[in-house]
């Protein structure tokens, strides 16, 4: 006889999500470049809106009507085809829950966002990991993993944690080759960091087809990670399914108010995008000078760079040295990347400090 409730076997198989750290091993607060937050902070308009948000004692609008209308106007989407989430994480989880379960398979690429594995196991589905292409997404490898049991395919574009990007033609080719009853979820958490001409066409696919869901978040370029606001868009049937199982009142009063103001401040978004592009390019150029010492930055279209340590200097050593210098970055042994550090693009001064540590460690200072 058991003496305590027993969780389902697929729940016991989940490895809980590990967030980016903000302190060193000794508990000392460090400058956080481990979670891809916006180093410029939050739009002043959004900060002002927080003070005017509906009182905490009152439930928020359960349908986030004003925010969905603003997102629809910005992106040319019918607000009825938008579903809100507690961050885009909630949308990813309920997409898996709505369309997969025990006996089904969910496919995603190796070195993809770690939440995909959790989302698959949480609903009892079997996660299937497709081989990568030099740490990026390989469309043919994904398609080769699709079977009659496949119900959902997750693709992050740009990808986290590698920063790789699939152009419009590859996204279209992936979708065209999938059976109509397989849901393609295109996770665009970092889409706002792309130049406008690099649009991957995912929103257009979601508008035109019944089996495409696009997710986005306010946690990255909008600087609202602490408010937990995300959204998704797809066909009416998809949105109806997700609305049935999302949390009630899932976006707070302050979250709705701040996100609504943030949408209106596209000048802030443009400034953050331009800052990120300039500092990322400058950082990658500095890293190129260290290539002879085994440091290889992967091409990134996001607000971070994944650096592979392929020489005598290890990622773990560099991680510790950066922490000693006051900076916390993301070391990824739990994602099969013990030889890599993911470093968020911070301010110019922060990136100079990171570069200086790496130069010292490689003897090029």
C-alpha cells in the first residue's frame, strides 16, 4: 500500500526548468547577462502605465481585450485570432496539452529551448529530438523525425540558446511538408530583434493555415520579463482550443497596462533593436580576434551570442572568471553544451568588460 500520492510517470521524468542565475556561488549579486533581458530596461511609457494600472484588489480583464486590439493593430491581425498567456511559456505548454498526449510525439531540434521537452512530457507525450546542423535548426532532420504519431513540432526562430535563424523559405518548406494534422509552433520570442527585411513569414503562415501557431513575448525586447506577458496567434480553431485551457485572468492588471503602453512605444523597441545589433556586431568582432584560441561565436540573430570553447580554455573556467569579475552568464551543461557559454548582449560598458576578461584568459589582453 502506498503512503503518498504517486505522480504520473511522465511527470517524474521532467527535469525542472533552470532559469538564468543572478548571483555567484557565494550568493554575491552579479551583473546578470544570463537570461536575455533587455539591458536598456523598460519603456518609460510602460513604467508610467504601471502606476495607473487597475488596483490589485480587482481581477484583470480575463480576455485582455485592449491589449489584443493593440497587438492586432500593430501586426495586422484580427484580435479574435490572438490568445494571451502568462509569458509565451504558457502558450507553449497549452499548445502541447491541447494537441498531444500519451502515445503521441512532439518534435523539436537538439539545442532548442528547454521548455519544449517539459511541455511534451507534461502532457504525457514523447519528446523526439531532431539532429542539429552545426548547432542550428535542420529542416530535413526535423521532417525525418515526423511519424504518424507526431502531433506538434516546435521551432524557435531565432533559436534559443544558439541564436540561429531559419529564413522565410525554410520555414515555408518545413510547413509545406508537414501533414495538416500536425501543429507547427513557431516560437518568435526574439523576433523583434530581427531587421524588418528578415521576417521569416511565420505570421503570414499563421494567418493562412489552420495548423500554424506563432508565439511571442513581452519579456525580451519590450523589457517586461517580470510582468509575464506573452501571446500567440493562429487559426480561430487553435485560439479557441488554447482559450479553453489557459489560466483564467492569466495576465495581471499591471501586465496588461504596461504591455499596452509598451506596444505604443515602438520608438523604444527600435532603439533596443538598433542597440542590440550594434553591440552584438562589436562583440562578435572582438571575439573573432580570439578565434586562434578556440573561441567560436555562433552566428546569432537574437540578443545573445553562444560562444563555443573549442581550445584549451574551457567554458567552465571562463564562466568562473566572469563571475569573479562581477558578471553572470549562462553555462549550459544541462542542455548538452558544457563547452558553451550563452552571453546576453548588455550595455557597451558591460560588453567591453566581458571582452576584457576573455582577452585576459586567452593571453591577448
